[in-house]
């Protein structure tokens, strides 16, 4: 497993989704036609499991992801969808895996939780796992990871024409800061310095001063949402105006509501469309989720989980026989250019070169800027493979 994926605090903050970096030549639009036959899998019975932290001891849960997967597969009436709460810890995730194996799961959606760090039980059973995964496992279809988020931020900063990028990160997460630094360099940009802060930092002014003194015109903010609020406040009080770049899972709705106008101008580099983006697919995902859970919130993780469900649907459409773990693994590996309606870039299961990310398939990014509490897209998708190839 990639050491990026093992860092839970930043993974929880990203999830996202998060997602990656490389050349800045814009790739084609995400609406390329799927190679599957639409609708042909709707009469195939399949056993899909959704595993994630629906509850947790930490203040980050993803109960909305179950409804997102259910909504994505709403037209596949013979698909049985089961769920299991990994509760924010590995023992529960392992127990969920054992239940999925004993129930004969054909595919597992790992929305967010400890399963993304260790799904060896599912690996041994040959069951494909999509979502937050161990990106080296042969049955993994990685769609979000902390490493790819670091790559996205680094690439996004250079794409936004930042001249010198500094990084503010959580103490102990040096590998994430290194990921941003390596990605900036891989994209042809320059770095200033990286500064770590503890989870309980009472004052971020000294850390911000160090970044500004190093000549940072852009600051990558890779911390928890509450620390991000402190960082923006400290930058505002510094009298200087560097740009900030981060992720939508950090600068989420609650964070933006807290900051108000102070958030204007913050850059977001993500591997999926922002939940506040006024594009048709966001309305579709919301409608799909609310068929199953009226209270389900449209979040970054919900967007990714809906896409996971649509990829499973595409695999079902391509099957010529019954759905089993083995046939679904083959079908998912054969998918190319699956149209996800621009929620994320079109999906192709083509392995990457870097062994740490060989089974990571959502290697595209898009930049946003925050204005009036909303995210406005800046340009289109860019492929970030080269940045991922530079990470270890």
C-alpha cells in the first residue's frame, strides 16, 4: 500500500477525494462515449457491498455515500446492495470484509474508511474493490487517495501560474508535504518551503510568517478544516495577499460558511467536480441519492461514490454472462472511456507506471476558485500522471 494512503488524517480531509498531477495540456472533455453497451446489464443479478465510515469516533463520516451508490444503480433492479459501517477503525473494516466475502459479494465500494488502507481479506477472495483503495492491489480500482490529492494540489498550483509554492501541513505528515513539493517540481514550478503545524496549534501567525518570508506567492493548505480557518485568518491579518490552494474536502461548505468573504480567491484543486458546481450531473446525483435518503447531503464523497456506482453499472453492461467476483474483475479491467457526465473525468482502467499508484485510475484534476462561498471552475481537466510517477 502507498504510504500516502496510510496517512488517515489527511486522507479523511481529502477525499476524497480526492487526485493528481502532470502536464498541463488540457485533455479532451469527460463526455467521451463508453465502450460498453448501454442498458444491457439491467437484467443481470449482482451482489454489491458498500463499506465506509457511516459513523466514527472522529468528526468525519460518509453516510451519504450509500445513497449515492444506490442512486447510481437505481435502474439495475436485480442488483442487491448491502452496506457495512467500518466505524473509523480497522477491526470493523475487517469484519465488514469478512461479511462481504461470506455473503458472496461480486464487488465492494470502499467509500471512505480503514478499508482503503487494508482490504487484504477481499484481495484473498478475489473481489474487486473500487473507491478509496490500496492502489497496489491487483483487484483495486482506486478513485481517491491522499497521495493523489497532494499531486493535484501541486499541479493545480502551477496550472494557476503560482510562481513559488509553499506548503502548510499537519505535523507528522511530511510525506504529504513532500508530495506537494515533488508535484510542483514535476509540473515545472518552483517551491519555497514547507511548514508543519500541530493539530492543536493555538496561533498560526508564526507559521504563515515563515511561508511569506520564504517568498511564497501561493500557499498549499493541507490541514484539517478548523486549522484551515485559522490559516486563512492569519494570512488575512498578515497584510499580505498570497493565494491559497487546497481541496474541497478541506474548504467544504461549513468551512466556507465560517470564513465568509475571507474565502474569496482561494483555489481548489480536485479530482472531481465540486459539489457546488451548477452543472446538470450535480442535480442528477442529488435526485438519485434522495430517492433513498431524503437527508443525504451532496458532498465530495457522494460524488465519487455515485461515480463508483456508475462504473459498476458500465461493467454490468459489458458482461456476457452472470456477475461473479471474477467476471466483474475482468469486466472492470476492460472498461475504457466510461462517460461519467463530467462528475469526474471519463474512466479507463489502464494501469499507471508508478508501482505505488499502479491501480489508481482517477488521475485527472480540475481547478476552481471560491467566489461568494461557491466554487467556480477554472478551465477544464488536466491529466496528472507525471506527477504521480514522481511520487514514492
